[in-house]
C-alpha cells in the first residue's frame, strides 16, 4: 500500500509505522504505544519521502522487523500491531 509519509529521519525497510494523528501521515512507530503500529515499511525512505510504500497486512518474523529501541520488551513488540491484519510470529 502507499500513504503520505512524515518521517523525521532515514528509515530502513521493515521499520514499523504508525499514524501521526496531527499530520495524518505515517511515521516510525514510537515503540511505546501498544496497538499503534499500522504497517511495516516496505522500501527504505527518509524525511524527503512524501509517499511511503508499506505492508498493511501479512505475517512477519519477529526477528526481521526493525524494532525501535523504545520497544523494550518482547510483549510490547508482539502487541504493537494489535487490531491490525499484521501478525508477528
């Protein structure tokens, strides 16, 4: 899928994404809010990327996702996509 991007820095593919409700753009998941992640970046992007390509559904291996440092434990990572069509195995 594609959506407007609002990244603040370079982000590699497999970065979890969340919606910034103030700008209505996808940004890197903050790693702290359970269920806030809505997709996984499919192609590397940066702050100049106005459109992001991302996965909005699928099953992904836990170790392949590039988790932010703020996601301090496995439970937080496994619940990042709660309520979405993304599964972490």
